[in-house]
C-alpha cells in the first residue's frame, strides 16, 4: 500500500519530537512537511526546533513552514518551560540548525499542498489549531479536498490538563478549535480521553537510551525533564502520558482505539474556556442544543489499547 501523505502541524515540544520521529520511522506515513505553531514554545522557537529535529533525523529534505504567532483572538498566553524546558527540548540546548525554513507561510503551505493533491493529504495538528483555522478561512475548499484531519487535543468526557476544564492545545486557541470541529471535513480527535490512559513507564523510557540511532538518542536526552513534570504534577504517576504520539498511532493502526461520533462545540468564554463539549443526550430537539445543530459528527477517541500503542511506538524507534 502506498504510504499516507501527512503534514504535521506542531509546537515542539518533547512529545512533539517523539511523535515526529515516530512518524518518520513508520513506512505507512510519508511526512511531506512540518508546519509550526506557538504552544509549548513561541512559534519562532517551534520553527527552529522543527528544523533541528529534521537535522537529527537526517531528513532536511522535508520542508518546514513557519506558522501563526498568536491565536485568532487575543494574545498568546505564553509557553510552558516547566513542562518542556526553556528550549522546548528538555533544556538540552541544541546548536542552531543549518537548514532553513521555506519562504511560504504555514497557512499557505497547507492550502497549496491540499489543493494540489485532492483527497491525498492528511493534516495532523499536534498543537493549537490556529494555522488550520486560518487555512480554512482563506481557502474553504480545503475541507472537501483534504483526506482527513487527525488531531491531538481536547477532552470530551474527562477533565482538562491546562485548566480544570480544558486541554492545552484547545485552550491556546478555542475559537480556532471551534472552527475546525465545525468544518465539513472528517476530523478525529485524539484527546485526553485516551492520551491520559497511555502511560510510558520509566522502564519503557529507559529503552530509548539503548537504541543506537540519533532519534532515539535525542529522545533519551530530552525525556527526563518532561518525565519530571508528570511525576511532580500527577500524584503517584511514574513516567509520562503519551499525547502527540497517540495521534500518529491512530494513523498507523486505528484499531488501537474505540471511537464515538459526536457533534462538538468548544467553549470560548469564562472559566470553562477551551472545554470541548460533545452534545451527549437524546434531547437534541431541546432549545439548549441549538449551538450543536447542523454541526458535523467528529470521531472522538474514547478508549485505547495502551500496551499495544506503547509497544508499537517503541518498536518503530528500534
Ligand atoms: C498537548 O499539549 C502539549 O503540551 C503537548 O505537546 C500536547 O500536544 C497535550 O495537552
Ligand atoms: Ca504538541
């Protein structure tokens, strides 16, 4: 089978690096570009890190396009050095990359690639959804020309991680997320409902340092900082939750997940800003369901085979 062409929209980010390498080492996937976004770090550093990661992977043939620097509405609330390090890569402070970003913006790159190959390109956003929403606004036909959108973000039936209500990628641009979930294209949400059930233990993580390739070695260097965040913030936790790589795993083997289909809205106001709300009831006729009327059904991942997912990722890195 020919491999599936994907564009990863990313804010690297320790787990973004793991996801990008996982994709690059999977023959089912053909990464045709990385587009960058603020989130774990500012967009400028996200672009630098994307270039650095491709250099480590010896894949500087893959273009990197610089993305939006702020959400659709209001300012970017700031990066999270306590999760991913000041450099977004666990404070290992890599040298500057020698390869360069392309001149095309992320939004234009996404539009150009999708319109040039109708039905072939899958978008894989693993950061805030600003670039994707802007691309939709500039060229609405991408909704019918894309193959699929598989994103990491959101929390349908569980609490958030960036606030009690919201997951970090969605909270960084709720208006963009509501646009993406409302567009007439096939969207799969790989959110905290599943990623908080996928645990890479210290024993799993120790294997990276035993694998003799530059990508695994980079992960082994950056993951201790990230692990410390989880073990400090989540009482009793050992190791890390697998966020961004879960979206990659879905692309490779969707049977790892159980999916339900719901219309989704994103709260944009108040203390629940960023909460992804499925319309769960059989009372759709009620006036209270009007905000969900005519919304497309989104594939929401609700269950996952955690053991099989972590084994898949580790096997690809070896
Ligand atoms: C998401 O937020 C970021 O910190 C991670 O890279 C992931 O994309 C998890 O909520
Ligand atoms: Ca990310």
